[in-house]
C-alpha cells in the first residue's frame, strides 16, 4: 500500500507493511481485511479520507454514530472547554455538573408517558411522576447489560425475586459483553462464544417479508407479537423480568415492525408486570426522524438504551433512561435498599457528557430530526428508483435515516441470490467511494443527520453505479 501516512509510521517502526498490520485486531476476518486494508486518516462533514487520500461518502455515520457530522466545530469546542475545566470526576463518590445537566436534558427529551400524552399509555404502571432518570456508561453493551441488571434488581426490590428471565429476539444485537451477548440473537456471534449466560429466552422477530410463521401481514394476527405472550405463559410470568427489543432491528436486515407490534408488546408487559426495554443504540438520537424511535412508533418503554449518536462519536458515551416510577424504587434507606448496583469507571465522564450536550444542542438548534425525515424520504425515493431499474430489490425497510434494502434474484418468488450479492455491492460501493453496511442479502444506509439533498443524491448515484457493475459481471 503506497500511502501518505503509513510509510512514515512503518519506517519509524523499522518493519514491513505486512508485519506492521499484524499487531491489531479488526472487526473483520483478518486475512481478508489485510488484502485491502481500510485505514481512515481524516474526516469532515459526511466524508472520510483513507491513508491513501481516497475520499468516501459516509452513508453509515461510521457505524450509525456520527450524528452531527465529522469535524463538527461546536462539539469539538465543547470538548476542548471541558478538558480545560474538569476532565474526570470521581465516579465512586459523586458526579459532576455536566453529567447532571445532560441527565436533565435527556429527561426532558425522553418520550412522554403522562396519561394525557398523545399515543401515550400513561399511568399503566401507576406512574405518579414524569421524566426519566439517567445512568451513563461508555458503550452500547454496557447499557443494555446494565438494563438487564436493572430489571432484575427492580423486581427483587419490589417483592418479585423470581423474575429474572430476559426475553429478546433471534437475529438481534445488543452488544459483545457476556450478558448483552446472551440477550443477542445473532447466531454467528453467539455460537463461537458459547456457553452463554443462563436466563435468556429468544423469540422470532417481526420479519414480515419472510414471516417465520408462514403468514402474511395484515391477516396474520401479528403472531410474532401475540406468541410472545404465549411464551411468557409457558415460561411462567413470575420468572420473566423484561422484554428487550430494538424498535427497528439492525442485524437481520433492518427489521421494521408492523405498527401493531410494539403496542402489543407494551400490553403484554403491562399484563404481566414485565419491563419493556428498548435498545435504541442505533434508532435513538434523531435517526428515525424523532429524537427516539419510541416517539416514531408512539410506544413508551420502561427503559430506553442509547449510545452511538449520543456523543456523535467524538468520545465514548451511552446512557440508560429509566422511568421515574421505576428508578424511584432504587431510592430508600441503605438498610432496605442498596441503590442501583451497577457501575463502570468512566460512567458520566464530564468530557463525554459535554460532547453529549453539544450534540443534542446541534440536533435541536438545526432541527436535524426534521432533516432525517426529509432526507430519509429522498433516500427511499432513490432506492425505489434503483428497484425499478434493476429488478433485484425485494423490500425496502426502515425509517428516516436508517434504511435498508433486501436484495433478491426474483422479487416475485423472493428467491435469494446465491453469490452474496449484498456483499458484492457493498464492496464495490467501497471501491467507488461509498461507505454503507453490507451483508450477504442486504445493505443499509445510515448517513449523518446533517446530510444534504445533494449528498443523498450522490450516495444513490454511487450505489446505482455499483449495482450496475456487479450485475454486469454476473
Ligand atoms: C442495537 C445495538 N445495541 C447495542 C450495541 C452495542 O453497542 P457497543 O458496540 O457500543 O457496545 C450495538 C452495536 O452495534 C447495536 O447496534
């Protein structure tokens, strides 16, 4: 690789390029990756440049992270100011003003669950207060795992110590730590790490295009949701603590549920005193056209996990929003109540929280949720044009700036390609200067919320060219 940056580093290390790249694990198959190593050197707006100086349109926000664009001055300045003021506060003994401020802001922005809220099911849990209590962490897995612990501890404190099982879905992804991985349903990442933790039950996700029950929406009775009620009956409701779902599943190919699905889950949870927990690590922070997908679907969970876009990728930050009525259970005299027993060294880090505040301010001041809706509509129209042009798109799924394409050889029969068509298209798009998420049968786009109409059109143009080139060689 003749590059602008790597040769200096390689010669300073007095080694060969091959040896130089042997000292890092990446999230790809190593031998495959090292054939054409993607090494990014800088970024600005919605563009990356690799170490060879090649430019890429970022249709993925890195990995659904860079919500307010790369090199965002407001966020960088906020981080610099915070570094000069307080870069770390003692997590075992207290917190800091920035973390408190961000918690209050998130509480205000969190979905409404008052009895009078539009589409709100307020009061079902006997909510006597409104707002959210926030627990900060660094990454997605830390908060989904923390949410699992919160559900178990909540039931113990409220007289239901036998409630410990977590219901989640096949094909889902909640993170790489042992607890979050045990909740995840992605075979390829689970099997290699088994045995996983006990206490997790998996159900089928709402993949309407390929219904696991052989039914067709809307005449299906939303079996994928109602069956979860049956599973709970079989498991014994007194053993079930929570249902954990992504409002729109990512892995598995952008699994966008029918509108009845999440309200049905809400009902099931309320009937059985089970916490409904949304993993909004991807869908949160404006991505689906509202601050949270809970608002897009009009269903308020009991616990809402966010990460990725919350800090825009400038520093690690994630958070768990907990309904006040549930969080308040953790208040109480020490003899009866140890509080929420969960923590990590870097939780509520002031620099991370300063970035979070700056990102949320950018989203609010620039009305980026509206931009996500508008550019999402343009993206969808572009995908539809490609569907008509090439005849290999089975279904388009997702909302706002979180959308995916399922490729099929034959849209009438839904027959799949046998050549990993999605991977071929994704790799070709990379060669052509476009970063998107790709899998054997689908690809997904999740550009920064600041993306413009022209940039969406450029993304579609590169995808168009890439699909044409791959099909032309088949
Ligand atoms: C929906 C979802 N939940 C949780 C996670 C885990 O987040 P992290 O990788 O920050 O631990 C991810 C990561 O991709 C995710 O997509």
